């Protein structure tokens, strides 16, 4: 690969591992880790090559979306409207963005409702259309954000939501609140692992995930990462965020009890040489959902942005093949809404 092709990813990596702190902060940043899990060996050349291929759109196989991957726009709008008032309903906008109607409240996970993510030459465009139209959202009570990577914390998306729903309560991992406040939200709460909040009618509990944070111009892992369990007292939805496989999930179930539905990541796991510490394979994601006690596991973090080598069809096929009698696996179409409890 030409040196000029590598220059931008190298610059990005240099910024990620630099010593710059948060803009306007005098205190040095705190750094986070995955307790009890060895740090992965640095793979600068592998990451540089991967980022260069991602930036130059050199994952052609990752662009091949499964047939019928997105709903027709009119169908997405009809399903979305028909779910209003449901006791439990989920809508997939793509990647890790779900709208969850639960207990009369509306919760959004990792909102990315723009056509592109990232900055500069490292941006990526959305492969499928954005469905349903975010303008159809009439109410938004809670937002949960798993971590500050660009494909999970998108400032333009948050700014659009803050303009419409300024009173929404936003929960983020430790060290991340300042970014969300920049987007225009005032009600921002940082939660440590196993810390619980109680917005009206719900409980939101931050739970462990196995990951890292890389966001320019901040140092690597100067902001934390988490999953969440959202409950209305009757049903529990687990949102894993981004996570690798590991030992944390049995302890989470022991502390909080089983969940009903698990939203788990099924994509961006190849090549395994450097993705293993950060992203689960589809079978591992299904196993995480089983460990959490979920009867239904919904695959996310796939089929939206070309982040890695594997084909979306393989992401979908392998996740569906991991279904068991204990935990059924499924995937949504882009824009799809399913009512799970009326």
C-alpha cells in the first residue's frame, strides 16, 4: 500500500495515542481498562493497514448487503407508527441504534441517525438507507451511549436530537459526559459499572463490557465503555454496546438477574488477529445473550457501515445459526419495528 495511503490512518493513530487531554480540561485524563483481562499486544501496522483499507473503501465484500436488508420506506413508517403505545417494542435504525419503547417510555441506544460517521478522510458513509425517518420520533425520554467511538457517539446525531428533545436524560460511561454536553444536552449522567439510575418509570444500570475507546484527539481509553440493562419493573432489555467475549457476563447476571431481550453485536470481528480483544464473533455474541439469560437475542452492529472484512451475509448467517432452544437469535431489517408486548 502506498505511503500516502497510510499517512491518514497513521496520523489518526498518532492522535489516538497522543498525550492531549480533553479540550479545556486542566486535569490529566483518567485511563480505563478491562479488569482482569491482559492488554492486547500493540498491533500498529495491523491497525494502520485496517484503517487505511477502511478509509479508502477497500472492503468491497462488506458492501454486499443481504437481499431485502432494508424495509421499504412506507413499511418502516407504518410499523413505527403501529408500535406507539406498546409495552415493549424495538425499532432498528441500523448499526447499534435502537429505539426501545418500554413501560410507556422511549429509550434510544447509541444514536447514529446521520448518513456518515467519522471525521476527515476517515469518514464512512451508511450503506443502507436511514430508516425509519427520525422525524417520526415524537418522544424521547432516555438515551444510553455505550462509548465514545465515532460509530457509537455521533455528535451531529446528538445535536439533532438535543434540538428536538432537550430534556431527554442521557447516560454515558465515566469520562464521556463532556462530549454529550457539547452536543446540547443538559441532563447528562456518567455511570460507573453497576451504577443504577432511575428516570421516571425505568431503571437504567450500567454493566461491564470488554472494549476500548479511540477518538481523536483524546488519548486511548481516557473515556470508559459500558453496556446497559433497561427495565420497567416487568421486562429487562440488555444493550451490550460494543464488546468482546469474556468473563464479565455471568457476574452481571448474578448481580442483576436474567434479562428478557439482549441486543448484542454480531459484526466487525474480522480479522480476528486484532479484533478479538474488542469485538465478539456472532457465536460469541449469542453466547453472551444466553449467559445473560435472554430468551431473545437480537443481532446489531452489522450491515450498516463497512467497518471490517466480513460480508454482512456472513454476519447474519452465523448469528442466526447460533440460535438455541434456550435463546433464540434473530436480526431485524433496517427500519424494522417489532412489538414484543402489547
